[in-house]
C-alpha cells in the first residue's frame, strides 16, 4: 500500500512542477508594489498546494504512525486560505 502513496506523491509533485512552469510563463504587469506582492503570495500558495499535497502523501507513506502526521494537514489549509484572500484582494478594483 505504501507504493501507491508514493506514486500519488510523485504525480502530485509532477503537477506542482507543471503548475510552476505554467505560471512562470504567464505575463502579468502589476500596477503597484502592493499588487506585485499579492500576486507573488497568490502564486506561491497556488503552486505550494501541489507540493504540500505531495508531501502529505509521501509523509503518509513513510511515517509508521500516520496519527502523528495529522498536524501537517494545516499547511494546505493555510495555503488555501492565503490563495483565497489574495485572490479576493487582487480582484478588487483599484481605489
């Protein structure tokens, strides 16, 4: 069963690399330094979600007691919250 989790972790990590390459090729010209920072945090959280899920699958496969690994679940939750918040702030029209 551990081999399946490692394959899933590899697939999620590959998706993270694909997402990284895709977003690095996207052109975006921010209007201000605030938008530049928000966009950087948004992309970091968006790409980081793939790697966090990959780490979660790999950790689940490698840890003897998965119950001790449950605290790591907060990492994707925090990344999702950051992505939601920065997406909302970037969608607002400038003042």
